[in-house]
């Protein structure tokens, strides 16, 4: 092991050695890793840590993305998807249409998960979500409902004049299995005041996640990087997720993804003109795996914002999950970035091309099929 490290001759060699020995790492380590240019050394160690947990297995899930409404009153500057109320392009998918789409995706792709996310629509009460979840559970009991990030939960609570805990409990009762980690962006209020001034603050995101975990609703966690944040703010954001995980244990996966500025207000204002690029993606995947070792077992590669080629590389830098097929995706496609749906065959082939073993998983990261 130390031979591996000596061969690396890295400026973060001491941190990498401690990571390989399973020692917990802290904020200063995270800053040094994020500042280092030795992405290959970090990637090698991240890959070793990944293989200790997952061998050469890479998972993916057959899923449907249901962007149920694009009407939103939060106007995030990084978002190309939303439309304000009464806009001619605004839409809300009816309960019946939601169920029809799930049925079609089940029949065509044998999906295991519906990932349901949308805008903060003040006209939607909790009954809408309860009706959709109950109908999915009644008709497609083996399709998991992975829905509503913390800011959407907060919006429902405001519409209902209720607490977020009560909303979560009611939604769980209706069939909510887990919640996606969207809306974290960077868990730093200085950053949020620039990119999403009307969205819930960092403490609220963490509180709602903790409430969900305590109610037995696990989640993923995300980080959207590559916009106005500093390295320190990025590192603090990751540390806050690690701190909550130590208390709740409810995060199943971490998904770092880079900001796509195309068609957003931030690009129009000249705040960010281009995405942060492939090297930064590989570094963030590696740093995530190294920092989260022993805390969060799954790190997802970001094919949606970086493309299949970069996502394949990420599998050699610590990522163990390829994400979903994402049938029906509309949020990232609004940036015009690239195709936002993959077939199962395409994902399996992409995983095999880099010498890994593809496995299909369910919503809780259990392996349900090997492709050998
Ligand atoms: S990111 Fe979500 S909350 Fe923000 S404007 Fe877009 S749809 Fe609304």
C-alpha cells in the first residue's frame, strides 16, 4: 500500500495514505485535495477505495423522470427549466397523465423508480402528490417513488400551512420511498444569496433532510459546483453533508455535478460563461469518494451533465454508480446541453467498455440483475 503511495509522489500523499488506512479526513484535508492538481493520484486512491466496497461492479437504475410542473416562484438564476405562473409555456402534469407515463415506462423499460421533481408551484396542494404516489403504489408496487427534494417539501408545507415534518409523514404514508438530494447546490448562504436568493437556506435543507431520515425516508445528497462558489465553500458544503450523515445515516449516495450555464440567467448576466470541464469533474468525483469513505458508500458519475464519455472516466476515479436511464428528463434538456435519456443497453455497453461489470439496482441500491 505504501509502495503505491510512494509511487504517486503527490502533494497530497499524506492525505491519500491516511485515506487508504481508513482514517477519517477533515476540512483542511478536503481543501488541500480540492486545491491539488494531482487528479490522477487522487483518482487512483479513490478507485482503490471504491473497489474495496464494490469490486468492479457499476450499478445503474431503469427509471422515469417525471418533471411534473415547470411553474415556479423561486426563479433560481442557474435554472433554464422554470416558467413563472401564467406563462404561456407553463405546465402541470395531471395525476392521470402521471400514472399513464409511469405505466408506459413500466411496460417499455421495466422501470424500478420514478424520480419526480418539479418547480415550486403555489397552486399544488399536498393532495396532488398523495394522489400520484398512492396511484403508483396501487398499480405498480415494484416501482419506487423517489420524489421531491427539500425545497419542494418546504413549498408544500407553505401551501398547506403545515410543518415540513408533517408533510413528510403524510407523503411517506402515501408511498414516498426516498427523496432526491436536489436543491443543496452549495450549502452556503452567501452562495445561495447570489444564485438562488428565494430558495430555502442551507440550514433548512439540512433540517428537512434530517427530518426525512428520522422518519425512515432515506435520500441522496448532491452538490452543484462550478459557478460562483469558492473552494472553501465547496469543502464546507461537503463537510456539512458528512456531519449530518454521522448523525442520521440517511444518505444513500452522493452526486457531485457541474453547473451547466447554457440558457440560464447566470450566463446572461456574465456570472458564469462555461461549464467547469472534465478535469474538475474527475477531481470532484475522486475527492468525494476519498472524503466520504466509510460514510456514504455510493458516488454517482454525472453522465447527464458531462456526457457518457466523461461518466465512463469517472468510473475509474471513484464513482460506482452510473445513475439512471432518465426517461422523460426535461430539466437539463432545457439547457440544450445534450441528449438526456439513455437506454439500458447503452449504459451496459458504456460500463463494459471501461472494463467494469454492469449491474442493475433498485431504488435502495440493492443489486437485482447482473449483466455478465
Ligand atoms: S431550480 Fe427548481 S426551484 Fe429553482 S427555479 Fe428551477 S424549478 Fe424553481
